[in-house]
C-alpha cells in the first residue's frame, strides 16, 4: 500500500506549540503554513463562487489568511486560518447601522479552515466579538417552533462528524486560555430539549461558538489528493448553518424582535 502524502507536514503543526507560538524566529515556518493555506484558497474559492454561496474572503488581500508574523499587536500565534465571511458591503452597513466597528473578521460569523498544534479543522466560528450574529441566532431560534425545526433539520443533515463547542476566554496572573462551557455532537442537538438547554448556556459577546469537524494530523482525508475536496464538502454542509444565523438586512431577527416588543 503506498504511503499517504499529507498536505500539512508534522512541522507545520509543531510551529504552534507552546514554546514556538511566541517566538519570532519561527515566522518563516509560519509563512510556509500561510502559503499552503493560500494555495488551498486558490483551489476552493472558484468553486464557492460557482455555487453562489454568500461567502467572501477578506477584502484586503494581505488578510486572506490570519496573521503569521509576530508584532506588537500579535505577540503569539496559536493557529492560522483561511476564512470566509460576509461581503465588505454588508460589514460596512453593519458599522453604519449599529455604530460599531465590525471591520475585523472576528466580529463576524465565519467558516474557516484552521491549522493549530492539535491538527486541522473546518468549522463555523463565532468569536465572542461576533455578538451580532450570536444574538441573531438566539433570536431566530426563539421565534417559534418553525425556526427551531428548520435549524434542527439543518443540523440533522450534517451527519455524525460535527462537534458543537462553547468556550470562554479567561486570564489570570499564572495563565490564560479558554475554558470549555459545553460540548456536544451536532447530531444530539437535533433533539429539541438538548438544543434548548445547550443554547441557554450560550451568551453572545461572552462565549466563542464553534461547530465543525476536527482532524488528527494523520487523517487520510488531509492528504494532498483529498484535502481540497474535503474542505468543499464540509463548506457545503456548514453553509446552511452559516446562512441561518449570519446577520444581514434580509436575515435580521434583532429588528423583528424589536418590532414585536413595540407592538405588545
């Protein structure tokens, strides 16, 4: 049996280990990971456009991939991502409408391919800064059984590979990091009771929300031959979840909630 050639090598993951993540001498190693993610974008994005998914790379080409060089603003790099989110026009509209800067991609829901010390991930990600999309999700789910049923149907279509995670950042004098608040297979959230109890734990603006597939470095789906197709397959699965929760003028449950309160 021929040996599997993996797209990412062991040293690509190793550069995010504790002792190296804050070492500027490894910027060159991280640049290699950057270039591999950029090459994946060139394979994947034409298909995203062909399928007319409302997913967009960062409008500034230098931020197509997250940071790989240390700087005063980025003193450690624990992961790198190729990420897709809202169009620049939507983000500018949000800034104008809500008087807050949503210019950072992390202030918006995104679907990302991520490399870190543990392996590879393809995930829907709402950071604590993406409170607008988080509120939109919670309000849409509270808008009646039909909305919850639609969301549960989307989750059912994901199959058994996806994991839902909630975490919260903490910092002390001794350490900093993320504490896990909740974790469940997405297939379990198809149960309405499980979905309700899990979403009750989620506070937009406080918690990071992740829904994705997490791969060990030696997973054969990450081979040079398979990885681009695997990313597209997972994007296809996660996109309906993203479209369900991502705020836009046509998907604004914050506005609908405000109108309902005024009419009471």
